[in-house]
């Protein structure tokens, strides 16, 4: 038997900078507050954005956590390691592996 599975549509509606820290390595670390729509239900989630002012490189995870404390703690970890945007996903996997 064959069936079709529909993927839930996830849409970011509003994005607000909750916290921004400019590191000594010319990289901005931001915690974003986003209002998302998932299957018609709206909820608030917190994301992480890393922007390198030297070369314009930027990476973002718009829905990192539903808990602001987790998002801020992860941003502090990124700052302490002086992480670049290209390291964001690897650091997020390490962080979530340890905290979950």
C-alpha cells in the first residue's frame, strides 16, 4: 500500500532581535524572537544568528529553542568559543547533544 505524507508547513511571521552582542572578533551574535506558524497554530520560538562583519557571512537557526534561557546560554557558548558563522550548525549539534 502506498500513501502520501504531507510535510507540515513552518513559516516565520515576525522576527525581532532579543539580544545582540558584538564580539571582539568582529562577529555579531544575536538571539532572535520569532513568531512562527505551524499548521495554523502560532507560537513563539527563539533563534540564533551569527553575522561576520569582516566578510558578510551569516548563518541563522530561526527555531533553535522554545526556551529563551537555552537560546541565551547557547549564544554565550558561541561567544566564549569565538565561533564563526560556518561553525554554527556544528556547535548547535554539540550543544543539543549534551543538553538533551
